[in-house]
C-alpha cells in the first residue's frame, strides 16, 4: 500500500504562495510527492511534465513561444510545469513572461533542483518567485495530523506550559523504531524491510544517474554513491571533510563539490554550529543529517533486529537524532516565528544536539533513546541555560525520549515523548 493522496502540509503554503507570487517554485528530492501535490491534490491549472521528451524539445527550441501557447490553453489557475530542471532555457523565458504580466499565481514549477540558480536570473526575479522545499512525509502527515508546533509551544508568551501540549500518542519502543526505519518517502515507507531497503538503494542510483548528472558531469559516479553511503554512517556527527574524502578516495575540492550538490538536491542538511560570539570555546564544525532515516537505515543495512535489547546500544543514537532533526526541519514553515536550526558543542565536551533560534529565544533539544528520563539527562541544557552562552538569552531545554509522558524538570526544562511530533490536531491559525 502507498500513500499517494495523503494530505500534505505544504498544500496550505502552496495556496498562500499562489496569491502572493507570480511563480511558485517547489524543489525537493525525487519521489517525495511533488508531482502528486501539484497534479492530484490541486484541482485547478494545467499540468505538463518535462519528462515528456516532445514537450521538452519544443520548450527548448522556442521557450517563449511555447510558454505563450501553453498559457493560452489554461482555463483557470496556474500552468504547472513538472520536472522544470530538465530545461536549460525555461528560467529566462519565465522571466520575460512574468515581466509582461503582473498576475499572481501564473506558474507552479517542481523539480529536484532550483532552475533559478543564475545570479542574473535570480536577481531579476526577486519578488516574483517564491521557492519552497518539499521533503519526505512527516509522521504527522502519515497519520493525518497537523504540523508539529513544538517551537510555538516552547516560545509562548509566559513560557511553555505542559498542559497546553496535546496528549501524545502512546507508542512502544518497537513502534518508534519501525517509524524511524520506514522513513517518509510515500511509495517506499509502507513496504516490508527487505523490499524497502532494496528500493532505497535503487533510489540512490537514480539520484546519482539523473539528478546529480543534471547538475554536474561526474566522471566516477561510484564515488558519489560511496559518499552517500559514508554520510549515512556519519549522521548526527560533525563533518570532517578531509576524513570523508579520504575514505572515498577523492580530493578535498571534489568532496566539497559533491557535498554542495547533495545539499542543493535537499538530500543533505549541514547543521551549522551555534555560537554566542562571546568567546572562542565553541566548536564551529557543522553536523550532518540526511533527508530521510529510511534511506539511512537502508544504506546501513539496518532492520528491526539491529535494535534488539541485546544489540549495540549506540546503534540507534545517530539515527534517532537524524529523525528528530528531520521532523523539526519539516515543521519550520508552520511555526509563527522564523526559526533556524543549529547544534552546539563546547571544547570541554558539553553539547546540545539541536538548537533552534528565533528572536533572542533558544530551544535546545537533546535526544535519549530510552523510555525513561532523569535529571542527569538535562545537565548540558541546564549548564548552557544558567552558566553557559545561553545565560543572556531566553532558553528552553527539551529532552526528546521514547516514553509516553510529558515531564517537567525545573525552570524551562521538559522531557517530551517523541510522539508529540504527531499529536497536534490542526494547522496554526
């Protein structure tokens, strides 16, 4: 069973964008549901795909003329152009069209990469294009729940109130692990372990052969595959470019180029280090996360047996942290404030897995792959809040764990079950 018509949170954002921008540009990894969103969940507009070689050839031969002809066929709503990155001439033709017509919501584009990468085109289209990123499904989407508004809750006027959180679903450790292993790709997540791992590995091949190749002609595609596999092993860890390149056997500049490509394709997220600017003791290297834990687990040949009670207890740590990061990342467009995500580590070993920042407020997240939590799990958060670089900020500390209760551990320190991410029933006002 797959989930082709499960509602997506981005649908609301898309409708708002159509009222305020001439071009709406939806980018994101392949197979996350971009085509389903614009073709099946939208009920207006004309849909074309540049996967059709005839349409692509016509558009490249006479981009402005072909756009004009297609627009003339639109009865209502936007012209929807799927796989827009396949055309090298589309961006300039779009610019000419929207310069001539100031109407909002003329075009919706989808693609694995952003066609407006030329600085000339991007600058000239400022204010005319709204770009949004579509990611694999959040657990909240798979359960038909609203976006996780945890950051709204944490930064509420008067401070976070545990009674204001919705009641979290009771989920066992085994059920949590299955959600993490399944990932969020609509057509893959519901498959059994073996088929799912095989599909995710095939997915990497298609990314390298189609999406990466459309951005950069790489001589050794196997090096890119090995990089993705190495990144899967390192999720939740700080990035060491020289060590990564050495494992793959490529030079540093090539390593940086490959990392940039995977970032542009929204497959890799480099989580920058947060620093207060007050001293030089903070570690500045970014952490790395891949876009989906199902993909990570498949590349590492992980299954439910990998996380049996008698198995290596550290195996789940990085995967769990990657999962929480991704659920937070997916929730950012739906918060009332504009949040940025970081990590923090001090030279003396203190660290916080994720730090969300907005308007002089910091929400620190630590992860615990256990069904219980105690005061010692807050030692880094409490030091950061009381004595560390967060002492001049408003700081809320949160430990995400595999239990089922919301617990308070002192001033602005809370333990939240992982299932709180899919417990909010509706969209923010």
